[in-house]
C-alpha cells in the first residue's frame, strides 16, 4: 500500500470536488459525501475533462459538464451515457484529520 497525503479533511466540503495533484500521479478528484471520503481519477474517461474543474456532484454521482455523462462516486462506475468506461477509484484513509490516498 502506497499511502500519500492528498489533503486535510478540513479542505473538503460536501458536494464539492477537491483536486489533488500528487507527485508522479495523474490528478485525483476527492469527494466528501455524507461524511465519507472517496477518490477517483480527476479526468473524465469520455471527454478528457477535469471533473474537479468542469464537473459537479448530483445524487452520489459526479457529472461531467462537457457532455453530461456521470460516474458513481463510490465505485467509479460509469452510470450515464455517453460515459462508458469507469473512473479509477482509489482507497482512501482518513488519519488524524488528514486524507491519504493509496496510489497502488
């Protein structure tokens, strides 16, 4: 397991997407949903848009505003066309108020 600090828990807000740029890794989108923290790749698998910059959260999904495709935040699965390929999901651990992402 390669845990890397992504942010502090206080950096996150419900229904907002936090962009973490970690050394040597593609940008990661971090979400706070109902008190739980989730992380996926930040780039839409359909249109190459940054979800943290061009997306929004709707009913537990992240919607890419470029073409309105959506992904389940908890699983990374594509759940609305035109998105078909899932986002990579990362294991997240919150330790002493800090958010860590497993990059393996």
